[in-house]
C-alpha cells in the first residue's frame, strides 16, 4: 500500500508548480500514480481507491491545462 500513501502525500502537497519542468514532472508523477492505483483497483475493487484516482485525475487535468496554455 506504499502507492496509496504516495498518492495521498502527492494530493496533500502544495500545488504551486512555477516552472514548466516542474509541471511536466508533476504531470508524469501523477500519471504514474494513477496507473499504479488502477492496477490495484482492478484486483481489490475498493471504492476509496477509485475516489483517490478521481481526485488525482482532477489535479492532473489542472496541471495539463496550465501546460498547454491559452490558444
């Protein structure tokens, strides 16, 4: 359950990514966490894991929106 604790720690971390490289690293990190949680969820079917994945997905979408910039 180390992945779950890492995901919870990432969620609680201050989300102020000032540089583009920090945003890219954060996006990759949260993507890996979501994929790892998904593997666990497939085996256990725990709704709390699904909720955690949804919250992380929202954070990931915000980071990626910021990366893409305005058209």
